[in-house]
C-alpha cells in the first residue's frame, strides 16, 4: 500500500508566487479547449479573474430553505447582479426567465435528503439535458472522507468526462459532513483531489488559518463557499480575506438571500470581490443601499 505523506520536511506552498497559466487569464485553464475557456470566461470576469456566483441550489436536499420559498419573488430580482447562478435544472426550467443571459452552473448530483446520509449521492442530470439548457458549467458534491467517498469521486470523474466531451467545465464542491473537521489540512486534501481528478474549478469553504495554502496547492481556481448565514460584516470580511488569499471569487447563497437587504448585500459582495473594497467600507455601502431600498 502507498505510504501516507509523513515526511518531516516542512511543506512549501509558495503562496506568494502566483501559478503561471500561459495563454489564458484563469489559473490552470491554459490547455483547455476554446469552448470550455469561453464558458469559463462567462463565469469568471476576464478583467478581474474573479466571480460572484449566487447559489440557490439548497432545495435539492433540504426543500424550501428560508429565503428560497419563492424563487420567483425572492431570487429572480437578484439575478442581474450576479456573475453566475448556481441552481438545479428544475428551478431553471420552472422559474428562471429564459431571457436572462447570466451563465448557469447546474447542480448535477442528488439522491438523499437531509433525512438520510448525504454522501450517498449519484449523478442526477444527463449531459444532453445540460446542453439543451445551455449551461456554462456543471457541478456536484464530492464527499472526501464521507461514507460514500469513492462513489462521489466516481460521480465527479464521470461528470468531468462528459463535460470534456462537449466543452463544459465541471465545478467540484467539497462537501463537509456533520462530524467532519473543517480545517486547512482537510481542505488542502479535498481540493487537491478534485483538481487532480479533473475538475476545472473547485468550490470550498474558507478557514481563517493558512487558507492561502489551500489556494496555492490547488492548480485550478477555488471559489469560496458562503456557508451558513453570518452577520453582514463577518460575511464581507470572509469574502475579502478569501480573495486576498487566492480565491477566484465566491459562491454565496444564504449570506445573500437571507440578508435583510439581499440586493444591497449582493452589490457589497461584488465590490469586495471585483474591486477589493475593504469589509467596513462594503458594510457602509450595504447600509446605504439598504436605506435607499426602504424609501
């Protein structure tokens, strides 16, 4: 059996040295086909190399999440502000207006609900249906360390293969179970495995200590997951720190649509990600826009 990495030599991540990508603005994407690069250019702003994605796919395993009870009323007005939208095909077809031109990152895994073991997922969307809906990327959960770890990894490699066949990038989401430790060592492991096995970009959680080693050791872009609802300043600070430490943007859901002023919060996050606005200044912008909305 292969030995675990037990070298006593200190690891070198060179977090201060950006990875070179010849011929393209996005990390690790220089050798991809034109169509895949084009789709990635819709998701990631070529000017900044970053993205603000709006995640609204929570209902695929936990039903009508708070803030997502009525997608047509609560979410559709937010879509123009986002760089990309992450959701399920059911919501895309039933609620999202086809006139919207924002890139779609489609959830392609599913199976268990919150009542069962979440890592027991399978692929739930055929690649031809993703093509019919003109998606910019396809995505699924990968449960490194979970009960069904191998199945979820095989789901990802199958999705990567299907996406490569038609020039559609795959985003792997590093899922964390209830009993799993969210530390930098785990996320370095999970993100690197996803990239090594072919994902074109990875969504993962932020950790306050050494997050730059997670982004540095992953050869493809990392998008920070928003996670549970936080106070606005905390969420803006987390987003700011993540991009300053190498993340290529954020994919936020609850910290936007569960905010008291979702449109204001979305605009504040955009300033943080694309313009490096400081968290306190972004909070000031949020408060100003929130007051204007009430008038």
